[in-house]
C-alpha cells in the first residue's frame, strides 16, 4: 500500500512581495513564468532574479520540442533555485527542468525514468490557475509530438520543495481559464475519490476540494457575471491544491485518459477536454456498477447541491454546464472516424490512468463512451 504523503511544504502568502522577501529571492534564482504574469506583479519588485518566459518557446501545453528548446537556452545560464510561477504548462516544464542535467534532452529523461531521476535544482511552484494542483504532484505531462502521444514523466525527484499559494495571483485569470481550470480540479477530486487506490486521508482531501469548488461555483453562478468567482479565489486555489494532494496519492482515471487525445489532436484545453468526457464516463461507471463509492459520491454531491442523494451527479452536470456550457465532441472538430483510433490509443498508452478506474473499462466500452459524448 502506498503511504499517504504531502511532500512539498505548502504555504499561503498574501502577495508575491511577501513571499519573495521571505524566500530571499535574488540573482541566483531563475523565475520561469509568462511575461503577462511577470510584468504586472513581479517586475516592479526589482528582485534581480534571472527570468525565462515560456511563451518565447511556443504556445499551448508543453511539448518535447518546447522543453528541449528551453533546455538549450538554459545551458548557458547559471542558477540554483527554479521558481515556477504559472499554470499547468509552466509547472510541468519546471518539474522537468528541475531534474534535467545540463546535457539532457526530454527523451533522455523518459529513457532514465525507470532507473530514477535526481533533482538538479531546488524547485518552488507558485500556481496562478486554480486547476492543476500540480504544485503538489510529482508528474509532468509532455506531449511527445515526435511520437504522437501525451505521456507523463514521473519521479520522486520531481516533487517541488515548496508549493506557494497566493490567491491574488488568480485575479487576472480570464473567465474561460477560471472555468476550465476549476472543472479540472473538480474532476481531480472525483477521479481520486473513486479510485481504488484512494485511502481515508486522500478521500478527505477529495471531499474538501469538492466542497470548496461546489460552494464557490454555486455562489458565482447565483451572483452571475464573469467576475463573481473572484470573491472565492482563495477557496478555489486551496481546492485545486487539495485535489492535487488527493490525486497525487490516488491518481486520476478514465476521464483524464480519454481527454488526452482530445488535447493532443484537437488542442482542446485540458480542463475542457476533461469536461467533455466526464458525464459519459460517470454514466458508464453507473451502468456497470451502481453502488459502492459511486453512491457515496452521489450522496456527497447531493448534500452539497441541495438535491436528493441519488440526484447528486445529475445536479453536478447541470451546475458544471452553468459554469461552462458543454457541447458534444463533434462541435470541437472531432470526427466519428477518430473515435476508434482514440479508444485504441487510450488503451495502449494510458494504462497508468486506467488502473485507477472505479470499474475496469474495455476498449469497446471506451469507444462507447466516446460515441455517447460525440
Ligand atoms: Fe487534470
């Protein structure tokens, strides 16, 4: 049985300046971020840190080409700590940089993963979205364009040393990013709760994450407007962190596995791709095995959403639709011919995630889920 642990220290700060002062940020530190995050908040602090702006190396989610180009640039720079300030892309890249020796390329890290990677730079992560929870996990997902697959690099050495939560960093998030990232965190909480690898402690973090997210969503939807969620920014950030702690232990499952081809082929943002698969995966689970933790989950959701226990999941789909309207896969450019290819690809490459399913799903069942979502 895998022991439950929270590896990075987790600290909340009122603002970036207080964190920078306490951490003594300076010339030996490398801040990996985006210019749109750096300019309004960090630049004026005159910290003297070295900087690297991810967008100069390409947009979207991390690819092997992007990370290799960053590694090439860093070869001539001398720095000790890495301070990653950003969303999922920045965090995933930073975890790879923290274990990469100066001569490494991304492929070398995948090759050495089985024997174990070692930490080269201490790593601090400051998340600026409320979704990935990736600041407390030791996995980085890179789209290996050269091989046509999104794959995780996992290593004990890829845990950050510090996760730093600063709710103010969320305030500049556009509504769409808030929506997809909080949906991602909600799905982390659900998938980790249902995972056969969950334990009482991870379940506690899953439940609390759900509580915070559902409360925040109900409040924001009730008030209306694109900025209403900001009043609950600290709760959404904490929820994302708690859900990260939960899935770091218990794992994500079929929803994430089936969302990956949507992201890598159609560039649908990660949280939204998860949303497109979520309800149909849950419905297939219920069809195969209605009791057990799926009933407990429905009861938790029913209580949070003020409906009968058996209607909890249905109420969740409705609330999620109010946060971000869900369209069928075909509206996102997915074609019917792709579905069997996706199903096969998921079974062949995502066993790490499928092993955490509430009930096992065959390739045929995975294809049915895709068809139902189509
Ligand atoms: Fe996710």
